[in-house]
C-alpha cells in the first residue's frame, strides 16, 4: 500500500489541541518544571548513545531534571523503565520505542497522570496518547539511498544495460522501516518496470526483506543465503540497505563469498546513520559506499524545544500534520531533512560540522567485532 507521504503541511497552526497534552485530567493549572524521562531503545547502535546523552545534556542545561534509560531492544524492559519514570513524577516522556505497538497501556497511565508524550524518531502506534512526533523525512531517506544506486550504476531512461540488485529493509516493529523502504522502492520502480533493474530473489516486499531488530548478524545470514541461492553464476551489482549496521553485515557476507571490497565488481551498498565504522569504509572505498546522515543534534534540539515550549506555556512548532497516522490520529510532527553522504562530501557534512572527527573515523574498527 502506498503511503501518504506528505499530507497537509502546517506550521504551529493545527497543533493547538495537542497543546493541552501538557496538562492531564484536572491538572490545567499545574506549574511544569520540565522533569523529563528519556527512554532510548539500545546502546548497540552508536546513534542512540549519542542522542540519549545529547537530549539529557540539553534538558539539564535548561535546568530540567532528567531520567535516561536504555531498553537494550527488550520491550518488557522498556515498558518497565517508562513505568518507573512515570512513578518518579516525570512530566514529559521522550521515547525512542523498541516495539511500536507495545506501549499503549503504559502510555495510558502516563496520560492519566498529565504526562506529555513525544515519540522520538520511531513513531509509536496504536495509542491515542502520543502528543508529538520528532523525526526526519523518513521517506526521503529511501529516496536518497535509491538515487545513489541509480547514479553509481549509471541508470537512465536511455540506458540499456541490466543490473541485478537485492533489497533489505529494517525491523518490522519500527514504523520508520516502511517509509525508508517505500521511498527506495518508489524511486527504483521505473527501472524495475523497464527491466533495467532485476531482483533475482524476487523478494520485493517489506516482510521478506526485513531485518528484525536491525540486527547485522541477521542481515549477514540473509545475504549469504541470497548469494548461495541466486548468485553462483550471476553478478550482484547493488544492495539497497536501510542502515549502516545492516550494511556492514551485508559486506561481511560478500567478503566471505570472495567479493573484494574496492574492486570494480563489488556491489554498491547504501546505508544510514553515518556511523564511524561505515564512514571509514566509505572514505577508504572498502565496502559500503553511501550513508544517509540524519543530524541527531538537530533532532534532539527539536524534541527539547517541544518540552521547553510547553513548560513556557506555548505550543510546540510542527511542520507536518498529515503524514504520520499512528492508527488513532495524525500526530503533529516536526520533520528534518536527511543528507546523502559519500566519499566526496563526508568531510564537509559530518566532519566539518563537528558531528564526528576524522580521527574517530580513522580509528573505528573495520567490522562488528
């Protein structure tokens, strides 16, 4: 099913009703202090560690108390952590969800106690109790990844060469996965229909291409299976991968199958999150050739500004009211633009901006180990 990508765009207008989220039932006159619980999904991925610390520092710099917890990709653990935050009296919850349909009961308790709930990057589904969503244009992430493949393979309306590619998508319990995948598929679709792109596995839907918990090991196992089943006598030209960790798992499978990173016949591989290990491979030309950078400093600022606005008695700024339907309602959202990163521009985009140092990239381990 094709997603409603843009819907209706508004500024702060249209979010007025959501401003009441700062107050629970019978608590309209309560003076807010900004006490915030931050529930992050895992410490395995670099980005969540960086973002959790950044959110905590920004909130504390405003004088707000914080509680920061990591659920380590275990839904019951995250639910317990969120409940503990509620019991500790937080007024706001910023949640990077592990299971996007599993938080309804605990969020209902939060709402009954006057807590404002901000869904952070991963949209929380099947609950009426989400007030705001802070994220990136996730559809555009997939568009950028697919455009990189198209550019690297030299595809155009006039080209006649045929290329074999395979598709990977993220975890099915992460709502962002469908947007990444749809953006990529919509962009590749004309070349698939024309026959210029062939997918030998015929695995073209999100479920068979998914990677539970974004696990690099599962991606490596699936890539190894695809190579064994479809590429003994066929070349593989590109892999659409949604995330750097998955991309590195794919590279490991390719290397194990005697593909040589940096060689002309090594497949084009995309990614996301600008993790140091992947940036090193991009810089050195030793595997993955692209990542999509989502400047999480800006995302943290958006979420913190939402808290700050409500504490100050105003309505948070949003720029999208019609794209992200969580099953109960369209969530007032602020979406940031992702950026394509390659060997040609990584220094300008991620190093010169202060996100990561050249030394951190150079000293990153070459693989998951």
